[in-house]
C-alpha cells in the first residue's frame, strides 16, 4: 500500500520540531530526523507527542523504531490517520 504524504503533514512536523527544539528548522520528506535536525530521543518523543495532539492519533513506539526521515514519519502519521 502506498501512503500519500501531504505537504501539510510535513509542515506540522516542522512546526512541532521548531516548538520542541526552540529554533528554526527546515523539513523536507528527505530530512533525516536525528542527523539533520540533531534530535535526541527525548526531543523526538516530545515532537511525537505534539504530532499526536495535532493529528489526534496515537503513534506506537514499535512503529516509530524504523522511522528515520521526516517523510517516514509523515507516511506513518498518514497511515495511522487512515486506519482511525
């Protein structure tokens, strides 16, 4: 199944990252969350919590493990929203 990632989802990921990190960030679907945004595990969890609130979804930790890029995260959010 191919998941359609919207610009809105990436925009929300960028907004959440800016909020948690307290600095400007640029996010594309190819942005590596850990490397490009310099996000540690605690910051990632805070970003995920903001995204869960924004999209009214629960993101299981085991589904988060393979996520590396913002595009991966956006696809996961989109998939979870479609199943809700």
